[in-house]
């Protein structure tokens, strides 16, 4: 187990190094200037470039950046002057994490519930109803859903606050809008794998032993049906927890999601780098966690 | 048994006439597709979805040609007209006909979705097969590449592809095609790994089947259901992705339009002129719905486990 973890750690660090290197150079290929602006003259630009060390040869910049990165320092943001990238992430991430966790908990519970109900009632009205619900969840873009929710539940019938992220009431709409797509996917995968398992030998065996339906579903089917759902959850969890640009923009949540788009539009090199590495680390950690969970769900799989 | 010593004359050893030499297989490929089509036809939801999709495609092709208006034609005396017989879907803030815009947008959105998903499928299946079949270092290298590609922000890729090419539909398709194949590659790899240990593949190998035969005869039909579902997902993703790019202003540029762009504009106008959101949103949602149902239908129709 320890050897396995060490091996995974080495691979993870290598992957992060490659990711940082590729992103660093790709980013410099993107046309544009981080200091472009109507009132910024060439002289000011040159001074800003010198201030941030952007006037040095690219390869030197790379080594300086990597040295600081190794110590966990993402550097200063080019767009939000005077703020370090670490600071911006530290301020914004809790909002995205909070929103993302709420959305995930809701999405997973409801998704599993719908998937199981629909599989157990295959071909009946309840199944069709769930399938339609899932398809609607997948078929509506999040900015449409967010916009419609906001219009009806905050403007037309003012039940919930329009935007911002302050109290529990503020979290309901963005969390729901964020969760719908994940919920639909979880339900879809859960239904498919429940159906596949219904004909498995160990389920037949359990029936032959005389177990009642509830015991079969709880003890045998659920546990095994969770696999395909777990597989898709790694990237999904990383994506949802690091914030959504669309949802955060619509509901004015001061989270991390907006920075992914804004930093790219501003060509804020250090911010883009910081976010990419942050997200990459999150993704790798999630995939590792899922592999460990595999072992817990299925005792046949030994980590090696 | 006693007169077993009596030699059999060699002229008795003749090949059985009329029997093909290659008789390893049971069903021919033509039969496979005929069977798929027969089973697909039986699925009412999938057939209805196919008709809807064909209807949408026909409208995308012919509606702009038959329309009296063009997408760039503004009419400042007729802004924000409600839907009527003159303007089926009303007009927008510049007096442009929304009906024409929706079907011109359909051309772009459908082209982006289908082309991007097909290229992704090709890349994904090839990489996934190589990774699964060769295993070891090749597999390790390819899968870590996939991990890293997923982590590089999509917007960096888009911005890069846009400088190499000109901004527009081709660069959007390429940005999706070259970065989003990772999902299919992972799925295909998983399936190949699973299949390599099945009895029928081992049996086929022990009967002397080469890797090409294994791929065509055994892997392909078994991977197909998974790939089909993934492809319908990727079409959805590409259409939504284009919509997202339009939402942040990096998508198709004026005067061209796409469903995503129309929906994004519709969300802004929702309060006063809900029709501007409703029509493109219905078009986009209907397409997604049809694609999912067709995907499910095709999966059931191609799954070898469900064959009679």
C-alpha cells in the first residue's frame, strides 16, 4: 500500500511538472499583451514588463517561475495589481468549494435516487418520468437554466434573493443550477449499471437463496452498480468544486470559476498558470481518491 | 475397429466442396448492420428522434434559402416584433428575422457538433485501441498524456487554435476535435482491456486469429455501443461548448450566428421579449433530446449481448 502511494505520488509530481511546462509555453504563444489598454503607452508597458520580469529571456522566466512554483508560490497577478495569485485563490476558492459541495451532495443523492427508482421500475411510468427528467437535465444549457430560475424565483415571484452569496437562501438557486447536469449524469449511469447487474449470477444466486428484494438491492446491486458512477466522478468533482464561470456570473458568486475565464481574457499569465496547476492538482488528487474508493467498494481490487 | 490397419487411399482426401475455407465467423458484416437497423427500427422513441433530427437538418438546409430575409438584414422600423406570419419567430433588437437566424444558426451548431464529434471519435478510438492493445509503457505514456490534456484549460487551446487558423467555424471545430477526444480514448481503452480477457477473444486467438481480425471481428462490435453513447455526448458537448464560447464572446463572429449565440442573446432579452429565448432554446434542447434517444437506441441495437 505504501509503495503504491509513493509510486502514485511520483507519477503525480511528474504529471504536474509536465502540465506546468506545457501550459507555460503554450500560454506565451497566445497573441496579445497582458498590459494592453487605451491609456498605456509603450514606455509604461516596457516598465511594467520589466517590473514583472517579462523582459527577460523566456527560458530564464521559465526557470524562475518553476523555482517559485516548487515552493508553492504562484507569483503576482498581472491584472489585479498588488495581489498574489495565492491570495486570489485563497479568497475565491472557499465560495466555489462551498457552492460545489452543496451542488455535489444534492446531485449525487438525487441522481442515485432517480437512477435506482427508475431501474427498479423499468418500463413503467415512473421510469419514463425519470428518463425524461434526466434528459431535460442534460439538454438545457446552464446559462439558460440559471437565467430562467433567476427570472422566475427572484424577479417575478420574489421568493429567493436574486444574486450574491451571503445566506443559505442565496445558495439554493446557484447550487441547484450547478447540480442539475451532474444529477442527470449520475442518474443515467446508475440506471444503466443497475439494469446490467440485474441479470448477474450473484443476483440470481441471492434470489435463489431466498433473500427478499430489499436485501438484494441493498446488499448486492447497489454496491456493484456504483462502479461506473465512481469512474465518471473524478473529473466531475474536480470541475464542480473549482467553480463554474456561467453560474458564478449569473448569480454574482465571488468564486474561482470566473477567474478561469477572466484571467484568460486578460492574458494574466501568472493567474492562468496558477489556476491550471491548482485545477490539475485537484484533478489528480480526485482520480487517486477514486482509485482508493474502488478498493473499498470492491474487495477484489487490490491496490498495486 | 479391428481393420483399422487397412490404409485409406489418398484420393479419398479431397476438400469438402462448397465449404468456404474461412469459416471461423458466424455472421457476415452486412448481416450485422442489417440486424442493427432492424432492431433500431423497433425502438419507437429512437425512430421519432431520428425523424426530428432529419426535420431539423432539412430546415437548416432549406429554411434560410426559402426565407425572404437574410441574417445580416436589419430593419430598424421593425425591431422586437412578436412572432407573426411575417416573422415566424419575431425579430430581434436590430429588426433581424429570428426564424432565419435560428436556421442559419442550426447550420453552424449542427456542423460544429457532428464534425467535432466524428473527428474526436476517430482519434479517440485509435488512441484507445493502441493504449489497450499494447499496454505497458505505451499505455502509461498515452494515458498520462490524456490526464495532462484534460487539465490544460480549454480556453488556452481555443485561443491557440484561433491564431494558427482564422477565427471562425473551422478553428472552433478543431479546438474541440483536438482536445476533447480524451474521454472516448479512455472509454475505448477500458473496453479493450476488459475484452482481452474474455473467453471468446482468447478462443479466437488460440484458433490463430491475427490482431486485425480480432479488432474488426471482436473488439469493434463490442466497443461500438460504448462509443456511440460517448459520441452523442460529445456532440452535445461541442454544441454546448460553442454556446459557452459565444456566451463569453469567443464563438462565431457577427453577422454569422449559432444556436448558442442566439440563446445567449435570448437570455439577456428574456424579461421583455421571451420569444427570443424560447425558439432557439427549444431548438437546442430538442436536438440534444433527439441525440440522446438516438444514442440510447443505437446502443441497444448494436450491443452484441442483446442480440437474438
